[in-house]
C-alpha cells in the first residue's frame, strides 16, 4: 500500500497554490486591468488567510492533533470562500433588473463608509459583482475560485479525519 504524503508537504503545496492564486489575481488586476469587486476582494482575503494557515502549519510542524487543527481551520475558512464565490455566482446569474445597485469605487467606500457597512458590502456584494469580466473554459473567475475553495475544504477535512 502506498503511503499518503506527509501533512507538512501537503500544507506546503497548499501555500504554493495560494501564492499562485494571489499572483493570478494581481496579474488580472494590474496587467489585464480587471477591477476587483467587493466579493473578489473578500475571496482574496480568504486565500491570504489560507496561505497564512498553511505556512503556520509548515513552520510549526505539529503532531497529528496539530495538523488536524490546522486542517479544521483551513476547512472553515475555505468554506467561507465557498459561500463568497457562490454568492458572486448567484449575483452574476441574476437578470439585469434584479442585480443590486452598483457603488462608488472601493477606495472611496473604504474612506467614507463606517466599518459595519463596509463589512456588509464585502460579504454580500454589489452590482459590480455581477459583471463577468473574464471567462476560461466556460467558467468565470468566481466559478474557478469556487472549485478551488471546494478543493481546499476537502483537503482541510482530509487532514481533520486523516488516520495516522
């Protein structure tokens, strides 16, 4: 029977995936000039948190129980990413007359709105989130991030329930 890869190596791979995802996001924003919406920014934050969890797991190199905890934390945040990406896909699927109102630019919103309103916008999205700016093999950006977050959720749960 083939042995499963070590948790430390898998968390290292997860950290590399997060770096590639953030690099792709910055490429699309600064090279392809695609402006991220509030839900896109929220998904980036989740990816960054997953990166931090993975790096901490690699550096800390805990025992079996520790990797289970890191896996559980990763699964929790990845499932938040699933919810955010699903919300954006839902907004993109709405008929034009049902799309929420668009808002001013994010920089303006960060400066003007109170924190509670800003958090609400970052978690629920706006009409800006309905724009489909990029498609690859039939999936939009939130479609791809949904698949990635599902993968991270499955991996996190794998670590939680892994027999060692």
